[in-house]
């Protein structure tokens, strides 16, 4: 699929991985990015990002399903529907979410887009706007306007790292990912940045991601690819279950690679690559979840249908009891079964099977096929709804790493679901219990 | 309604309230109770409670809707349906939940009932069994049998306080409530004990309540009264959203007061009294919720229907972000609106109104009627979905007490819902993050 391996940035350390990432991101032809300090946030923090394409892009987006939607979300949905020429840029500010801001909020979001359009020489509907930060206060438009001018001057192909930093709120590190995909027509590059998973920050609103590709795709194909990628990446993560008012993922395709991706093998390869980029960003959001100290892969297998598998997975992944047990490194299976039992889907308590394993593992842990491949190191804790004679030390060992995998089999069918989540720590309470001051 | 005011015990301090409570509980004619240390739990903690009636009772129960049900829940449902003579006793152990214990669990629960039946001279189906504690380990039947013998010897009309103590797990104090209800036929007494709200304790399963009355009621009337009372008391509380495998509330009516409660005004008065007892116990559970430092009354008003009002209330009350803000004493309205927006019910973001007030207040806070009555002290934070010009100091003042009230008006109809909940604190994480050792 790729001629360079997937590269994703988790830390701010310079090093081989970061160099490879920078090189790959720099290969997204025809895109430039910048991150500047516009004064929206205190101190000299970068707080405004601009990603621009030299030529118009097809674009696709997926947005929060929260019924309390921030103004920029509603604006972007309109612009994606009505841009006559194609999207040219995405502008993102952190510090202020522009949510619950009424009519003024819409006026401000539209003026932000107009300001970028003026600067870049395109039409207002060709610009997408994202905001993340405190709910309920208006955008400081003077700072936004000045920041856009500064950012436009700073645009450069290597500006992605600054852009990733400028969209952070309480994130502890920027999240970037990039990938070169070999398609039948030639190589194309997909690069993306993201911030803040779930609505995890003090009164902050948002998980945002901006992805760019130099492939050429018709908008419906791009939207389809994004929806497919999103379903198994960003929609598979949960930090605290609190859906934001601002969640947005957009992808821009400017065609600068000279490769047109048509339906068929090319689209399949592109969608696979887009999924890999989205997955790397999504896992990065969980690992940097508020106060997170552990990364948990939760597989539900043997469900009657996918919807019920997902419902059981989300109920377990958002259970405060389960999440605090993960924090304690406690293979506390009773809480997992109890959460499954209240998930609102049919369940046979005496058919449940539960396995734990160290590390990020597939849903095959506990299967004979996994064991015959040298073993998955999985410990079966529950069979037929009752505890096995597992040794507590073996169970505890599966929780000693930064990453663990849990598989719950419902014994009812063949449907599965996977969710990535993190623990609920003292640090989460500290961060979110703070006064907004 | 009553000739003595409602008395509920929250602390272990001796004092006027406790004396009044003890006197009222002692008036439940024909019932005896005991709490003993049978050795199920470490040290000399009371861990087995027995409540017995001198004569057979009509009985009613409401149980967990979790599909992973503990053995005693299934046993009690069968006994309530099949007891030919009437219920004579309830036996409760703490320390072991007898959940996820397979066939052995059912055998052990049935044997526990049989042991009580032998001791008291009644039939096995005349005994109800409750368990609370660790999931997945079998009941220590030797200790249970010996404990039942000890408890039967210790039965006395004043034994309720010991019984309330014996059913505690990580509760920090016993919960008792009692009330004398004046019915057309004369006074009857209703008394109850309860433990542990939600599935809040380390690998512990359960909220349990046992209520006794010396009124005489036909079983269907008693079941109806319990369901009505339960709907607006125990079903209105939430600590962490984790429904237990063992949740049970049972009420026994032995008729020893010589007063028969028939449908009509007598039943209305009885139901009102039962509701008051259940409400006092339910609020006690929230106030003693794991790590709880604040008691929050959450009113949803202006909903299209009760179900959606309740769904919005429960979504807000279980939001980690909302609960940590309560912990921080932060009137963080953005999180409340965002939680409402993801509750899965239709919502008009621009019609939302939000008020905070100090103390336990009614759903009328913010209404002109409340203001004209000297004011409810409510601060309106949001009108038409956007922030008012409230002063932050006024909002913070509503969160400075142990109890606060929040009202969210959806502006869609006339339906309402109320939920009582607590905050999410460092202490919750500490308690539930501990290893099971």
C-alpha cells in the first residue's frame, strides 16, 4: 500500500520518526500550512492555524451529531454544500469554541471565512472554519483578523507541525500523521493533524482533524472514503463519553499529485490509506486523553449484530468503574460484565467469555487460531459467565503495560465491534474539576 | 400525613434525630431485626442482617434490570411469585455478591433461604435473600449458616440499626428511615434500611433496601405502591451510572398494626408515606455515594415528554465532565448544554434556559412564581441557548453549599424529570482504582 511506512508524531522530540514525518507531510503537493500566536490565548502560545491549497480542492467532512452545534460546524456544513469553486483553505483557532454564542457566533464565523478568502483571493464559501476552546464567549475578531494576516504570510509546505501545535488546547503534544499510498495511477500522499479527543478539556469543546491529500477525487468519492475511514477510526475512540459541540473532521483533495482516484482499486487503496491516517490520529487522541495513563483496546465479539456490539463496547468503555479499574491496573472483570448487562441489548449472562492480554491485540485473542500462532498471551477470565480458575497474577500481568486488550464474547452471533479508550485517573478529575479561571 | 415527622439517619452520632428514628422504627409492630458478624468479611464487621416478621407478610419487590442478574435476585423473584403463605423474613449478607457464580450461586442462595426457613419455622419460599459484595466468588456457606443461627437469636424490635450496619459495604454510614402514616383506618408505620447507591464500590455489587410496614395490604396494592414510590425515589438517583447486578428493593407488610389499607384514600396516604421513606433512603445513598462531596438536584423542565426529560437528566447526571465541575464547585454551564445535546432526544439549542441555585430547591426555580415568593435565589446562566450577563460570583455562590439545584428548561413542552446525583471526586477514583486485594 505504501512506499514509506506510516509515520505519526506523538511527541515533540526531534528524532528519526519526526524527520520521516516531516518529510512525508512535506510531500503533500500544493498544500501549505502555518501556526501563529494571535493573542487569543494567554502568553505566546500558537493559537491560529491556517492550511491552504494553491488550487481548489474537493472536500468532505464529518461533524458532531450533538444537537448543540457550534457556529463553525453549521457554517462548514453550508460551505461544503455550496462552495462553487472548491475549498481552498481551513482556518482553525484554539482558545474560543464559538459555541452557544447565538447569532453573533454565526456572524463571526462567516467573517473569519471572509477574512481568509480576502487574504487568499478566493470566495468566502471556499473557506472552512474550525474553533476549539471555551464555550459561550465570542470570538475576539480583531485578533482573529490580525492572526489570519500573519498566518497567511507564514504559510509554507513545512508548516504542518506549527499548525498541529496551534490547534492544541489541553493536549500535551501535537498529533500528526502522514502516509504515501500507491494507487494504480501512481503515488499520492495523505497527511493530517488532529487535537483533543472527546470533550475532554475544562469547558473546552472539541476534537478536530484536518487531513490533506494531493490526490484528485470527486467529492462524493472523497466523502464516502472519509465516512468509511471515520467509522473505524475517530468513531471508535472514546475518552469520557462527552460528545463535543465542535467535533469536526475535514479532508481536502487538491489533485496536485496528478493522480486521479476513481472508484475501484484506486479508491480502495486511497480509502485504506485514509483509514490508516485517521486511525493513527485517533489513537493519538486517546493516548493523549485527559489524564490518560493507559490505552485499552476493547473488542466485542460474538454479538447478534454490529449495533449491539458497539453499544456494549461503548457502555463498557464509558463506565467510570471500568475506567478506574484500568487506572488501578486491576483486571476487574465483574465490572465489565455488569456494564455489559446494562448496555440495553439482549444478553445471555451464561454465555459470556472474557479475555485480557497485554499490548494492542486483535479480536482473535483467546481463539485457537491465535494460540496456534505462538499464542496471544491472552488470559481467559470468564467462561460461560462464571470465572475460570485463572491466576490473579497472570491477569494482573496483562494490565502492567501502557496498552492492554480486552475481549468480551457475547456468544450470540458473529458481529464484532472495537473501541479504543483510556483510563479514568486522578489527573482527569484534577484537570476537569478546576475552576474556569 | 404523619404524626411524627419523617426521621432519617445519616450519621452514626447519637442525638435527638437518632433517638426519634429509633423510636419510630421500633413502632413497626411485629417486626424484629438483627445484624451480626458472621466472619464473611474481615475483622469483626457486622456482615449478616436478618429482618423477620412474627406473622406472614404480603411482599413486593423491584429489582435490577441489568441482564447480568445475581442469583439472589432471581431467587427472590421466584419466591415472591410462589410463596404460598406469605414472606416471613429477609436475610442479607455483605462481603460476597453471589453474582456471576453460575449454578452454584443459585444452590447457595436457595440453601440460605432454606436455612432461615428452618430456623424460623416457615417454608423456604417464604424467605427472601439479598447479597452484596464481591462479584464472582461463592458464598461461604458455613459462615452463612452459623451467622443465620446467631442472627435469629439476636432478633429484637430495636435491631434495625445493627441490620442497617450489617448490610454496608463501602458505605460510610448506615441509612435508615421511618415514618408513621395516618390512614383513614388508623396509623401505620413504615420503616426501611438501605445501602450503597449504584454500583459504586470496588467490585461490589449493589444498592439494597428492605422496608417493613405493619399495615395490611393486598400484594398487588403493595407492589403498585412500591413501584410508584420507587419511580420517584430510587430510580431518580444516580452516582456513577453503573447499574448493579444485585439492585433490590423489597417491602414487607405484616398487618400487625391492625389497619388494612384498601384502594382509595388509605392507599394514597400509604403510597405517599412509602414514597417519603424511599426518598429519604435514596437521598441518603447519594449523599453517601462513593467519594461524594456534593448533592445535586437536577430538574429538567419544558420537555416534550417524560421519557426524553429523564434521558436528558440521566445524560447530564452521568457526564464525567459535569460531575467533575460539580466537584470543583464550578457552575460550568457549557458542559451541561453539551451533555444535553448528546442525550439522543430532539432539542432546540436556541430555546434552552439554565438556572443554578444553592440548596435543595424545587423545579420552580427561575419561575416568576418562585421569585414572587421571596425569590428562590436562582441565578439564570443561559437564556435562549446563550449566556446571560450573570455575574460569575453569583453563579459560584450557588455551588458553595453541600447541596445545589440545577434546572435546565428545554422549551419544548410541559414534561419534567428530576434526578439526584453527586459529584465525581478524587476520592471516587482512589476508591475504585484500588487493586482488589
